């Protein structure tokens, strides 16, 4: 499947808004751990499952397609893009480790609370910093391609691009997460 570069850029910006919602929920729950309270570990697990199933497996590869389009079409704009893939790998590694810790806690393994808090805070900070850079720099570079050539298309056929939480067909397994997102928007 091919889509216009402008559509891909729009999708990525929407993904960032959705990921920010997830990070806000995650931050709220981790705050409870930090304060010595019991968070909703099922919710934390659902968030990290979304982050590893969608963000790492779909969103970041879509961004990689965008990076490649910039490198190919506008090599003069590629400076600094070599750090993107290693950052995606680090985010994926941190997300998987955090998800494993949460699954271990659900299985009643003894995982130090301060380790979970520290890992989660590191993950949130890195991901927010990464998204801020993309919004302020990378997406601006990509927008210059869109402005220059409105009909530029990119190939995304190798990706299942449906968002299991925010997309048109929401997965039932994320019901708890969806309910928390609704409640977050009410406050």
C-alpha cells in the first residue's frame, strides 16, 4: 500500500498525540508506585503492551519510512537523522524491559518498586524528548518535502498500520485501557 507523504506525516502526528495520552496515564500510575500506593498494574501492563505492540512495531517503522524519504529525496536535510534508529532501538529495549517487569510483578515476582519507577521515568523522559525533537525538527523537514511535492507517495505495505486502541477497530483486550483514557479526558 502506498500513501501520500502528507498523510503519513499526519498519521505520525496523530500517533504522537495518542502516545502522549499513554505517557500521561503511565506517569499517573507510576506516581502511585513512587508514593507507596498500589497502582493499577493491569493498566500499566496494557499501556506497555500498546507501546510495544503499536508504538515500537508500527509507529517507529512508519517514522523510519519518513526518514528514508528525507534521505532519498533531500539528502541536504539528512544531518542528524543517523541517531533516529538507535533511539528507536533504545526505546524498544526500555519498553520491552519495563513490560517484562510489569508482567513479572503480575506473576507475583519480587521486583523492587524503585527500579520500576526509575525505569519508567527514564522511558517516559526519553520518549517525550524523542517526540519533541521529531515534532520540532524531523516533521518540519518532512513538511518541506510535502510543500515541495504534494503528490509524493511512500510505501507502507509491510506494516499493519491499524492502531489497536485509537484506531477504527479497537481491540477488546484493551478495554481497561480505553476506559481509563475516557476517564482521563473527563478530568
